[in-house]
C-alpha cells in the first residue's frame, strides 16, 4: 500500500515538474519575444505571381512610360530650362472650409493622372518602360488632397519623372483599414501601370521642398527611402528613428518580398511600425532622407478613429511571424467604383 502511494507521488511529482517546465519555457519565450523587437526569418522564394492573389492580372499592363510618351504633349524647348527643382517651397494656399480646386499651373496630365517629361526631340521608343506609382489613401480629406496634389504634381514634373497617381477610398463609414487599402492600391496599380517603385503618400502632407527624391533611382532599388522626415506637427523633427510613415518610397520587389502591409490594423496607427519590422526581418535597409529636405506641411483635419492600443501592441509583437500569410497574398476586397480623372485614377474599395 505504501509502495503504491510512493509510486503515485513520484508520478505526480514528475507530471508537476513537466508542467512547470512547460510554463517556465512559455514564460521565457514571452520575455524573449517582448525583448526582441525583430526576429529574422528565412523567407521563401516569393515571386510576384506567388504572393499576389491568383485573380490578379500581373505584368499585362495597359500603360508604360512609352505609351504615356506617345500620348502626351512635349514640353516646349523654350520652357525646358525653367522646369527644374527650385529647392524650398513655401505653401501659398489656404486652409478653409471650402474645397480648393487643384491648382492647374502644371503641364496637363493624361486622363488618368499620368505624365512623363517629354522634350520635342524625345524618341518615345527609347524611354524607359517603368515609372513611379503614387498611391494615396483618402477618406474625408478631399480638401487636403487637392492642396497636396496642387504642390506635389509640379514637384514630380520639375523632377522630369514618369508617374501615375492612384487614389484609394474605403467604401462605407466603418473603421478605416489604411494598410489594407495601400495593399489594394499597389495590386490595382500593377494591373494598369508598369512601375518599379511606389510612393505611399498621406493625403494631408504637402511637400515643402522639390528636391525630395521621388524617382526610382539606384538607391531606391537597394533600400527603402523614408521621405517625410520632418513634418510640421512634429516641429519638423523625426519623433523616433524607426518611424517610416507619412510618405514612403519602396521598390516593387521589396514590397512584394515583405508581402506588403499587414491587413490586420483597423483604425489609425500601427501599420507603419509593422512594416518596419517586416523590413528588418527581411534584411532590407531603410533610410531617412536629409532632414533639411524632407519637410512636409501637415494640413489640419478631423481626427481618425484610433486602433485599440492593446490590440496594436499585440499585433506588433507578432508582426514577423504573420508576414508570410498576412499581406498582399491574403487581402480581400472588391472594387466598387473605378474611374480615371485628369489628376488621378480613383478606386472606391469595399473591404466587407
């Protein structure tokens, strides 16, 4: 009898030790993951075809910089020298309750928000095929968008770029999912325009210097470039070094490699920090441009609904573990409305 009790006690002790060891291991792992901001992962051989939903048409583009070149007027030779960056640009518009029209003091774009620098001697068959896609999520900020485009479009033209502007709006009055809309903008832009890099641009940020580099240059192909280093609401000082929100330039290959933005952030905040963790985990370098150049004016606007702080922190802790399954390859949406305007291509997107 005593032997049986002793045996049972030993079994109980063994089980208790095992359970204790399991809980101890879980606790240590939690501490480790909380302490370690980024966990490096070995990415699979992800291609555009593998990572973007199968119902998305890829690389069968209706438009390239060469087709834009053939369909747009050239800049008169007498005005070419005047079409160049000037440096700092004070904002001369007004912030009021009225909708300011977009200031058309630039060269006419195609009826979809595209343009390229074309001289009278340009041979369109020899220009590069790819340009830069400007992707802007806009919701209840149409006054701000018009002010932004009035400043941004002349900057793009003075830099002699080939570009196309895409504006994405979420349908309905539900909580905004900005990151998911940026993924949608990237996917839909790829169906219509051939580009090697994209700029994700907040609708309310007005560039204050036309030397901000918007082109898909060699540096962009090697590293992600954060453009909005100094914003007026931060007194033109970067709040923290890992901030990459606001205006971000990234190559298509890099964006596909990290599977785009996470689709899990509802409400304002978190998606940019999540992307920063994805970049680090993928060994993709990001850089901030010179703070004296990367200056933006943040226009006043109504406050957006913020995401739940606890939920955002929980998502950020698991950012890297989700990156291969939460992003471009899992975004679900429906294009409710699509049309082309003089200043941009517009999409109304249903996420329900």
